[in-house]
C-alpha cells in the first residue's frame, strides 16, 4: 500500500456538519463548529486567529491553518458601477472576479479556472493559456469578496469568468452546493456557462442541480463554429444540441444559448435563419452578446443596425431572444476580457495606475 500525502484542505466549502467534525478532531467541543461556520460564511473571517470567540491558545496554534480566503490584490471600478477584483491565491496565482450591481441585484461573475485551455479565438482568457483548476474554496471566496466589498448580499452568480466550468466539475459542483447551503444563494439564481465538451453536459445533468445552463454556441453551423472554437472540432453541433435537449429533459430546467456577435463573421441574416432552425421544437432562449474587443484579434462589434436585424429575424422565427450588452467594458471587466496572471509583478504596474 502506498501512502498519499494530501494537502490540508481549506475550511471554506465545508458544511456545518463537516466543520463540527473538524473542531471535534481538534479536541474542541462540538458547539465551536457552529461558531466557526458563522464566522466563516457570515462574518468574513480570514483566519482562525481572527475568530475572537475561540480560546486564545487554540487560535494562536492554528494561526496559519488555511481557512480558504484569497487576498485582494487589486480592484478597479468602471463608470457603470461594475467592480473588477484581482484575487491572489495561496500559490501566488492571480484570478479575476467581477461584481455587477443593479438596483435589485448584485451579480458576481466567477472564474472556475485560472486561465482556460479552450482557446476560443475571440476570448482574452484563452490567450494566456491554462494555469490550473480552481479549488471549491477559491470559487466561494470570490462571491464572499464581492459581497463584503459591496456590503450587500449577492443575489446572483454567473460562472462566466475565466475558465471552462465543465472541465472542473469535481470542484464546481461542491462550490455550487456550498454557495447555496452555506452562503444562502438560490441555485436558481446561478447560471453556469459552457462552450460544451462531449459527454459533459449530460454528466452535469446527472447532478440534478437547479442552476440555469448557458451554452456558448456562437455559430449557426459546424464549419464556422470550429473556426471560432477549436475544441468544437471534436464535438459536432448536432451532438451538442442532442445533449442540450437531454439536459432539459433530465433536469426540467431551461437552457439558454449565448451567441457572440462578430461583424461580418457570424452576424449575417442567413446565419440568423440557419441558427433559428436548430431550435425548432426546443424551448431555447438566445442571448446575443455583441463582441467586446480584445487586443489580440481584429474582430469588430457589429453596427446597431446589424444587431437589431439579427435579433428581429430570430424573433420572427419564434426564438426567444435578448441582446446582452456586457457591463464593465471600460475596465476590461466584460465577458471575454478577463485574464489570469502568474505573478504579482505583472499586475504591480496596474495597481499603481488606478
Ligand atoms: N467557458 C465558458 C465560460 C466563460 S466565457 C463559456 O465559454 O461559456 C463566458 C461568456 O463570454 C461566453 O459566452 C463567451 O463566449 C463570452 N465571451 C468570450 N469572449 C468574449 C468577447 N470578447 N466578447 C463578448 N463575449 C465573450
């Protein structure tokens, strides 16, 4: 038998029962579990040392124990109120999360990976490559960081930050459960966005979550889709759409499609008609996302007129459609503009240039 060394797991992400078990293992009475739970999820404790209801000697002996909170490295504020956070993880990697306020909602756009391996050619995240999967506590922490900064409860979560969540289901699914159970956010107020990978949408369906699935389609046929999304080569459009239908059937949840609009690439009227044909007999909602510019590629956002024409054709074909303008464009906090960083140095100049 070989012994495997597992790193100390962070406390954030554990349920009340698991935390109670943990304090008992530490030789403490069970009620300390409830205190720990309260301080972790509702009082913003960043270390065990800061939990003043705990005995001093115990707190001090556990001062370095990983609670699971990341460090706020840098924050920017866009004129529309969107706030972007650069969070530094324990191993030094820097990831991004975005807080998007409206009168009634506070939405957090969370990252599920540092970087992304999918390499979609219109997205900034993929340009920096893939660094690693995020742990569940690193996902939950993003929500708590935004909630604390806004001093307001987060109402909605979208997994639309960096990374491909379906490549990190073993951490994303427990993070969703904890955000629901421990942070108190309804699963129905969470949206998970994916570019789709063979078998993965069905795998997600089997978790029977109540989240909304958003599938990044971006093209009306296989040829164009695999030009824009290299991974689509191994995932023919009809197979993807069949898995989407299965998802709706298995979960009883609705599903939406995202379609980034790139001028003179995928915004022609005949492409709108071709797109609509995929949805016959399918209760689909289509979100059109006008392209947000990134420096590495020279795509253009279509004119208002072309966006409207595309939308109208889908409506005429009885597809439920909306146009979603991303928030935070001015500070590179919008969809597709997030990037991971490997070292602090890279972002030090940004921090001095608010
Ligand atoms: N990997 C997941 C989630 C991250 S991207 C996915 O692909 O769905 C979240 C959304 O932002 C996706 O719909 C993605 O296609 C879109 N997006 C990426 N780059 C963009 C850009 N430059 N402008 C507008 N939307 C973009």
